[in-house]
C-alpha cells in the first residue's frame, strides 16, 4: 500500500476575506502532494464558514487572524460547541507566518494530562 493510499486525505477549509491570503494558501497546500490535502473551499465570512463546517466537515480550518471582517470568536465558539474532530489554526502574516495558534480537540487518558502539560 502506498503512503497516499494508507493515509486519509486531510480536508481543509480556509477562512479569509483577503483574496491573496486565501488563494495563496490554497495554492501552497495543493502544491504539497505528499501532504495529501484537499482544500474544500475558501470562504470570506462567518456564515459561509459555519455552513462549510457543517456541510463539508473539514479536518482543519485555517483562519486569517488579521482579517478584521471575519469574526474569529464566532468560529472558535462553533469549534468548541461541536463534537466534530476538527483543528482550528489562526494564522497571521504580520509576524511573517512564524507563529500560528492551534486549537486541537483531543481526548486523552487522565494519566496523560500531566505529561501533556509538561
């Protein structure tokens, strides 16, 4: 079995009102064939993002942290309310893309919490 066949394709949604950010990120992700990523859409507002979350059930949503027209809090609230296995990344280009905030819903054994906190 090849690596591509053994892994599940990661479904990614990009939320940004900035066309260059959204389409540039889409292009970068699609060029990395080894990552096995399918960009299911680029949305520019919270309503479209929430619709895409429920309709397409992405594994990851990348949110343009610098986009003041996109309400990050609404997206994060939805992330916290859903039981869907989903990661949210808040990405800013103002710091040169060096840092990203990652919200990851994980389940772990109580005994693992101490190790995770360290």
